[in-house]
C-alpha cells in the first residue's frame, strides 16, 4: 500500500527558506532533479514567509534585503524544482528522507541531501512568560506577516540581536503601538557589531532602513534593558522592565512597571541541527553562533558523505549567509554530478557573508545573566510543567549535566523535545563546566508523527 | 590519605538507589554511604525502561519476591512520593484464541497464593477500558500492579535515604576506575577524583556489572544486555487508564529464552505492554533482543510493537509519537537476579541482573541486600538469588 509513495531525485533539500531555495534553484538550473521538503504552506521559510494562498494581503513594511527574498522566491517558483509543502521530515539516513505529508507516509530517495532546516527562537524564561500574550519574536512575525493577525494594542518588544528590529517594524506597521523596545546588550557591547555592519554595504543599508522606521514609529531602542516579568489576569496586562548588567543580570533596583497587552521576546536563535545529528553529522558548540552547529568544510560538506548543510544549521547568520551557502552547496554538488568547477566568486561570497554575520552577531552573543530572570516558581519546561526550583533540585541530586536535569525532572522530554527549554537547561548545567556538553536529542521521529506514519514508512 | 566510608554503592540506577535507601535505614545512624555513578543518577537502564510494578505469581517464591516489593513501592509512595506512582492494576489481554485459556491459568496462579484476579467478559472489559478494540475476547484484571516513573523514583529513594541518614553522599558523574583489594578482602574503590576506602562495596552496575567484577579480578558475571525498543506518545492522548500486558508476555518474558543470549543472531521478540503516563501520554513496549550493547533502534521490532499496540488500542494509530529509544536490560543467564555477597572477595556484594523486572524488584532487592550486610534475617528467602550459585 505504501509502495507508490516513493519519490526519487538527484538532490533532496530539507527546508524552503533562503538557503534551501537558493541551493535548489541553482541545482535545478544545472539540470539536476531536485525535491524540496518544507513544513510551511509556501516557500520562503520563516524570514521570507508568504501569506497562505487566498489570505488577504497585509501591508507590512519590509527592509531592502527582502527584495532578494522575493526575487529568490520568484526564481525558485519558476524553476523545475519540485516543492513539497506541508512535509515534515521525521527520519533520515544518507540518501533517504522519510516524511509525512497530508497524513501519508513518504520516502524521498536521493543521491545528495542539503540540510537547510533553519533555526528556533531562543526562549529565556522570565516570570509570567507562559501567559497568553507573550510570544517569541518569530511567532509574532508569523502572526503579523504570515497571517495578517494583529496580536494586541500595546506591545513590549524585548530580547537581544538583530531580530528585534523586524519585530518592532512588523508590529508598528500593523498598527500596534510599541510602548518600549528593549535590547539587553549594552550600547558599548553593540558597538562591536559596527565593523561588521560598516564593512558590508547591504547590512549598512538595512541598519539605516530600520533606523528610519523606528524613528517614524517613534520607537527608541533602549540598550541594556530587558523584561523582568509580566503579570495579568489570564493574559498579559503589565510588564516589569529594568536595566541589566554587562552579563545580562537583572538590576532589580531599576525595575518599573508598564501597561502592555502583548510581549514579543526575541533573544536570538538556536540552530536546528537534529536532522544532521540523526544523519550522523559532526557538530560543535559555537556560543556566538547560537549553540551546537553542524560542522561543514569550505564547500558546505558535513562529515557524512553526500550530506551538505547551509545557513542557520551551521550557525546563526541570517538570510544572506544562507543564500550564499545554499548556492555554494549547489555548486559543490554540480561539480560532482557534472564536472563543472565551482566559480570562485561563489565560495568567496559565502565566506564574506559568513564573516560579516559573525562580526555582527558577536555583539549579541547570548548573555548568561539573562537566565537569572527566572524565579524558583517560574516554569522552565512548559511541556512537562517543570519549575526552575524542580530543575535545580534535579541537578543537585542527579548530577549537573543537561541530561541529568532532564532525567531528574522530565524537563525537555515532552512534545518539543527540549527545543524550547534546551538553552535554559544547558544554562543550569553550566555550573559544572567539566561535565560533558549534551547534544540536542537526535532520534527518530525528528518531529512528532502519527504512529501510522511510522508503520507505513516505505522501505528503501 | 584516602577518604573513608562504610559502604560504597557503585551504580546509581534504580537498584543502586534502592540499595542506598535500605542500607541507610538498616545501617547504624551516621554510617557513611557513598553512591557513585559515572553518569547521572538514573542515567542508563532506569531512564530508558518502562515503569511497571508487576506481581509475578509463577510460584510461591516469585510471588513473595514480587508482591513484597510492590508493597514496598506503596510504602515509598506514602513516605516520600513524587514519582508518579499510579496503582492502575493490570489488564492481561489476548487476541489469539489459543492464549485465552491462559487467563484461567494465571488466575489460578494468583489464587494459589491467596490473591485474586478477575476474568472480564468482553462487555466488562469494554466498561473498564472503552478505548480498547471491541472484538477482544475479554481479559484478566489484576488489581495489585501499577506504574511508576523510574527516573523520579530513583530521586525519591535517595531523598528517603538522606532523611534517614544525612551522611548519604550521592556522587553522579564520578567514574570508578579501579577496585581496591587486599588478598581476599575489598578495600574500596579508586575513582577519577581519588580513592575511597570502605569495608563494603556493592556492585549495582546492571549490564556493566560484569565489567566492575572483572575490575576486581573476578570472573565475568553471567549477565548480558537484552535490548528493548520503546516509543512514547504526546500528552493527553492515551486511550487507556490501566497498564496493559499481552498474556503471552508471561510465557515470553519469564519462560526460558529460546535463543542463546551469548550469540548475536537473535531475531528478537515482542509482547505488547502499554502504560498510561501521568501527563496523559502512553508508553509503548516491549521488545526483547540479545545483540550486545547495540542501542540503535530495531525498526522491525519497533513496528511490531506499534502495530500490536494499535491492534489492542486502535486510537493509537493517530496518536503522535514524540520519541523512540532503546534500553538495555541486564539479563541473568538463569533468569534470576544476583543479590548478595560474592564469597571469593569479602566485602564485595552484588545486586544486578533483574532484566525486565528491575523496577518492580528494586525495593525488595535493596531490602534483602541491606539485611544481609547487617546480618539480619531476610524478609523473604534470599537463597535463590545468592550470586554464589554461579560459583562452581
């Protein structure tokens, strides 16, 4: 019954964000048969998210770099790439990707795999963060830009890093009053990003565009501030904000309360590497790039033959990096398949974009002190309802490692499989630096799938 | 100078934690008890198993062993709690007419020990568990079984131990690198952080117990790993409230293994075992296969496990599976655990080899070992489990 649910291709691409689209488009242009698997409704990924078909168009202002995204989406759409939307990859081995689509169980057989799975929002727990009305920066943008939904009237935007800016502009252009925009990094720390921005024309134009937008909206970015907690009767009604020290530790004496009904929290991103880990790819910890990252060589090859990784999975870098690395991975595969050499400009561009992104993101490397926002009774694992106090007790009794904490209180064992609480658990574990750094869990199913999907998986 | 203790327990799984708890209760107040594990507490088999409390009525000895242990579990819940103890009872199910007659056989076994299990007709079964397939030929219901969350139970045992005796010292992430001995007497252990001297050392290393024995210059213990594939669903989807077991499990799990455990061509077997979880999830097992320390998923066996689970609880077909994994159970070659002294080396004790009943049997194991160490009469006859039976 499942025999016909097999797709064959030269290259299977996981993810239709900027990296996946760029790779797929270039591969198709070289005459290779490419299938892209993506969980979204349409191509674009999180950053270039398109409204679902038929949805009313929301007039959301977009920065200049999004022109690249639209051009890429158009080129991708016009190419011979087969895009399978709503496809969730749940098992993998080199040359094979198993996925669930429309409730059916499928297998993609291919010679090469390009991993472009993107990233997750980094969640920092603070008192009240599980109240309705608190959203990650990513989720807010999905609502506003992806579905045209206005989440509230008065917003507080908090976090750290470049993603705060699109969150503010998306809210402002949807008519939400942004009461405060708080960047936890200090102005002085942020200055370290300056060379990375000034040395890259596109990034400079981007920064200026955002600067103008904030000015128009009357929003002033407050450096060295963050949220200490939110309160409300069943939903967000108030937020306590204040200053943090250079490590992100709250300075409680500076606390003050503001009235808001929505909070967008964007504390950076965490690379999605679990598909790579399941395939056996080597990884390493690069805190400034968001955590554990897949290791790739100068041509985006992972440690496993036939498996390439691009964009955020190799470390957070943004859309421009992902696109350049996608093209480079495609060129490396085309060379293998067609004998065509890699144009020098492609590798140089990928290296240049990555270098610029690293320079920018160094200034916004995760601040360890922000984990002190959580109080003993604050939930850290929302799947299993584990409070900080319980997680700490588990660490004390079972051993201080990330895994010991999970075992001792079940944190990270629920439906999200530690995608949300992983950074918090790792931060708790950091008191014992001599302990082994635990990798994110990599086991099948990568995403929750129905039992029937596993049972009906085509063999091959 | 080396640190000193009265008792060192090596291996912080459920058995090691139970040994620590009962030794803390029976050893003199103030005795120094050190628990060592190279990883987290409850980091190996106890974090990758099911959590069933199961009374096995095969014969009087087995019944006393398992039923006493299940009582000790209820006591731990009363005194400490915090490990999702749930006395669900167990439904023994069958779909093969040949297995239906086993209901009466098992019922009689419980009756032989003055205990009681009820045979349910299809209507009674449906009233008890509406989520089960409607074509089942009835079931046997036994009230005495239950479910616990083993990882958290380890924590509860250690908290109990520390309440009895504040000198209980739990040291995860502390590998034992050598066993210290003098002639035929244990002196203590060497760890990565230095030596610890003690009169008694208990080997609770499960599938690694043979390794630790060899470190002490002893012959290899008759314990081999037996792998189980498991799957767990998301929350709030469990179609069942009672622990389910296929009645063929009785034959399969406790009967003689038909395969040679030391060979590597075991195709593996399966009998359905499902447990409701406190968060509304459902834990699905249970397969058994000898294949060394290999912890990669056996997809064929996992499929069989999911398929059988779905046969009994059809709603599971649409349940989201969030995780699958493999655990290694320490299988003893004569299918009885090793609990007691290791006579060739005075001061060396063993508590290991419980295979799939380690969770059920850990409290009684801890009790028996603590009683033996302190020279007390044992709660039940401990002779069948003495490791010395393998010294010939």
